[in-house]
C-alpha cells in the first residue's frame, strides 16, 4: 500500500516538474521578448512594453510560483508518507517482538 501511494506522489512530482520546465521555457521566452521594450531596453527610442506581453509575463510568473509551491507540497507529502509508514513498521516490529517474548515467557513458565 505504501509503494502504491509513493508511486502516485512520484507521478504527481514528475508531472509537476515537466510542467514547471515548460513554464520556465515560456517565461524565458517572454523575458527575451521583453528586452526589446522599455524599461528593459534602455535605448532612447525603445517602445513601451505592450500590455498583453506584460500581462502574459505576470500570469506565467504567477503560475510558475504556484507550481513550484505545489511541487514542494508534493515532496513534503512524499516524505510524510515515508515517515508514517516507517513509524508504523517500527511499531509493528516492536509489538511482534513483545508478543513473541510473552509467548516464550509463558512457555518457559509452563515447563517449570
């Protein structure tokens, strides 16, 4: 069950990384386009950046921040699942060892 959950989260992480990569490429392209306009281009004749380019940059950067945040949440979730199952396994082993010790003690008492 743990492995199934980890596979699901890893799939989400992979998808998020791919989307972040494409967003980063898009943002880089928008930044490159922006360099031809004021204020990024300091030439005296540089035209003002078109509103649609500025809006697209804001949206893309916002989406990139959102996706990076979601990716960090998935990574945290992955670690929490690992920690939770590790704690459960440790507790199970402790209980099993304790139960085995009680059985051995009971068998030893019966023999005497």
